[in-house]
C-alpha cells in the first residue's frame, strides 16, 4: 500500500545518506600528504610528467596550425562551458550578427578575436551534431578551476530571477533557496542533522540531502543547469567528435582552451599558434586575473591554503572535492588535450587546484566514488 511504499522509500533514502556520510567521513579523514611542492626540482618533475600525459591525449601527428588559420574554410566549434568565462570568450570570437548576448557583448566590448574562424556554438543541450563533426576539426573551450566554477554556478542558479531553472527542478529551489554556498557545503553536502529546516519531515530532509549530492555531481538530468552540464558532459562532446572523425577516416579532432584565470594570456597563446604554428613557451609565472571567485592569495609556513573567501573552511572545500572528483579528472584531461596550453600553464592550474583539493595531483585518479 501507499504507506508501505513511503516507508520503504524513506528507508532507501536513509541508507543512501548513511552510506554517503561514511564515504565522506573517510575521505575527509584521509591524510593530506599530496600537497604539491613548488620547489625547482619538484616543478621539473611535474613538467616532465605533464609532457608524458599530454602525449597520451594529443594526436601524434601535429596539426599545421598556421596553415589551418590561413584557410578561410577552416572554422572551429565553441564548446561553451557555463561559468567558465564562456560568454566573454563568445563575445570576442563570434561575429556580431551571430551573438546571442548582444547586450552583454556591447556592455563588455572587447577586441574581436579571429571571428572569421567561428563556426558554431555548442552549449548545454545544444549539442555537437554529426554534421558539425564532419565540418569542423578544431574545438575551442573555456576552462576554470572546478571548485570556483561550482561556487559561481551555485550562486547563479539559486537566484530567484532564474525561473527557467526552478521550473525544471523545483525541489532544488525549495530545499536550498535560502542557503548560502557556505551553508550548502557545510550542511547540504555533509548531511548535517542541523539541516532539518529544509523540510517538515525526515523524508523531506533525506530528499533534500539526496538532491544536494545529485545536484553537485550533475546527476539531475531534468535540471537545465551549468552544474548538470559540467566538464564531464563537454568532454563527452569532444570525444564524440573525435570518435566520429576517426570512424570517417578524417583527421583527428583538436582542442584549444582559454582558462578563466589566465584569459588574456591564453588568447595570446592561440594567436601565437595561428601566427607561427608553434606553441609559446613561458618561463615565468603566469599572471592571474580577478575572475576567479576564491583564488589563492598566500601560503603560510605550514603550506596551508589561505583564501580570499575566509568564510569557506578548507574542510568544506574538501567535501566539494569529493563530490566533484569525476569532473575534476575531466577538467585535467581537457587541459592535457588543449594544444595551446604549455606545460608551465597546466602545472600552475594543477598546483592551484591542489591547494583546494590536496588529493588532486598531476596524475589522473581512478578512485572517484
């Protein structure tokens, strides 16, 4: 009967929550002995390993980028990853007639960037299509530290004005509309008993707790959100293109990327690739811009991170690292595939990620829950 079904569902939710709690506790108690060092010998070792990993993900036959850039028929697909500087990138690479953000683009006008190379934009459920794969060899995307990207997406998607999101998944809004990101990390994802305010019954509470986890992991497919369409999703779009081109006997799909943290430098690196056909090599630390929500500002004597946003505790970031583990590996693979990013650039991004997530190193993990 109905009552029995309701009780069974409540028990299942409780079991899921309990299992998750134990997994998180074990993860949070794991030793933080993987904090990467920035001394010269370690940096040399990391750079060498990055070179090895890139060779596994970039096609062995190099593309003549200078020739590709000069061919007026060659264009790229923009894989627009939300909350990773995508709109800013789009406004620069797309001809004005094709821009879907005309007001934003006019208000934040930047110098056009090789608009003649723009083919189309793939964003959220507007996926890469087979005809795109047959036409386009090169894919451009925006990248951002997965932790700060999630925080930005959470704050964006809980806004009352984003009704298109709430209509798709009202449970998320019902449970967490009053939550700050700090409260969401500390209670929603940690399944705290103090989170009872989200519902009027234990069933409501467990449902909200399950929603928090599924939302963070991008598993609520009905929710048209930037969290659902995450790094894993866009990596699959690129892999789809790569596989179809391989099946057709075409040249392999290529990826270039612009990181939110180093946007100006990355535009420049792509331009250098187009002008010279060669990857620029940086021997100095890349400068960060102010687009990162919670960038690292300093390190103390104990090699512990110090954040701009001091209200978010390191343990709360670590909880987020646990749930975003698969997406973080996709983020690293996308960096390794990006042909305009030099080894030093990738190393910096991973060193920064490691300060948020001490278990994340140069290596790709295969132990994500």
